[in-house]
C-alpha cells in the first residue's frame, strides 16, 4: 500500500483538537487514513457489533437505519446488528452483505419513555455478558433515529469510546448540561468536566462496555431509590462515567450530527445524522 509520509511539521488538522490531554485521539475527517486502519483491522479479522433499540413506534426508524448502515458502516468487515425490540413481528427482512447478520433480541418495553432510553444500559450489559462476548470484539451502541450518510469505519474502534455531542463541542464547561444537583450520582460540579458526550453513541471492547453500562445502570438505580432521575437521563450518567473513566478515543460530532445545529465549517462531513422526528407520531 502506498501513501504519503506523515509530516512532523504539518498537522493533518490544525483547526480542531485531535488529541486529548490524556492522549486519546479525537477523530475528525482528514486526520486519519482509513486504508491503513482497514489493513490493520483486517489482519485481526475484527468482528463488530452494532446495538440499536427499536422499542414501540421506534421500529419505524429501523429500515433506513439498516439500509444506510449497509452502505456506510464498517464496509468490508464482519458486522452483527443487534436489534433490541418488543415488536419482533414488525422487524422487516433485510438482505445483508456477506459477513453481516442481523440478530433480533426480544426485550420488554418500559412504559415511561425515560425508562425506555435508560434501561438500554442494563440490557446492553446483560446481553454483553451472556452473548456478545463470544460473538464480537467491539460494540458500538447507538440511537436508532439516525441514518448513515458517509463512512463510519474502524477508525472509531478503541478500548472505550464516546462521541462529542453536536450541540456542545464549541461550548464552555459551565454551559454543559451535566447533572448539577449534588445529591444525584450523575453530579458534576461546574469546575469539572472535559467534554459533553452524546448519549446516543458509545462503545468499546465488550469488557469495557460491560463496565460502562454496569456503572451507569447502578448509578441510575441509586438515584431511583431516592426518587431522582438525572436531567438528561442515560446521557447524564454516561458523562459522569467518562469524567472518572476517560475514553481512549473520542469521535467528533461528524459521527452524531443533527441539522438542528446547522453546518459549521469544522464539520467537513456528516457521517451519521439524526432523523427529524414528528414527535406527535413517534412518541404518543
Ligand atoms: C420515545 C419517546 C420519547 C423518548 C424516547 C422514546 C423511545 C426511544 C422509544 O419509544 N423507543 C425507543 O426504541 N427508543 C430508543 O431510545 C431508540 O433507540 C432511540 O433512538 C433511543 C433514544 O431516544 P431518542 O432518540 O428519542 O432520544 P433523542 O435524545 O435522540 O431525542
Ligand atoms: Mn435519538
């Protein structure tokens, strides 16, 4: 394989932070060569699991999600889609490329929508321990109300990773919508915090995903026992986890964009985009 030599005095991106103070890469377009990475991950025959929840009316998002994942997610690698749903009979049939399969996992539908999103932590933990650990090397755990528009490949893979929330990457610490009530187990004081991570995108090796989801689930249960729920639900607990247990890689907001936030110049591509929801239709 031929490619240009890395240049000591020519950073690949000079307009954005591409490494954290704890030396985790932040993945921006133009800062990596996917061909080199693909060769590395083909050598180890990496297997990637993509978990997604399609509970109640959110099954309507699955078709576009899977169709576009077939075009853009981990093309050429082994992929298992793990679809958690309470509506097994409404999951469409998909024709998938070689080396890729879709596994439907039947799970309960919680009544409150907050519980639907928060209980993902517990369910991912439980299936990681009993199933995913023997089937895939890495997991990516994402929202379903999304479509892929550009390549999302092995550049995202690392021991444990999160993504910068598109609404907060330009903001100051004080402006992050962390849980600010000291009684909550998701509490982060105003003078702490690195980034504001998106609740809809995290992953890593199975062992690390178990640690992350187990921590978040226990923190939620501790709050529930004292009748509390963090401001942004699972996202608040994820942010608390990443404060203590720093991610080893961080995805730029290219990986979880929403057009609500426009098109800033530093965002060169929108790889994974939130679908406009008709709230009346999907939520009630
Ligand atoms: C329903 C009403 C309000 C909030 C969430 C839901 C909901 C979420 C649902 O009925 N079914 C479901 O499967 N979910 C899962 O939780 C989806 O995977 C969804 O992508 C994820 C997070 O909920 P979102 O996408 O509505 O949250 P935001 O913050 O992206 O708007
Ligand atoms: Mn979403």
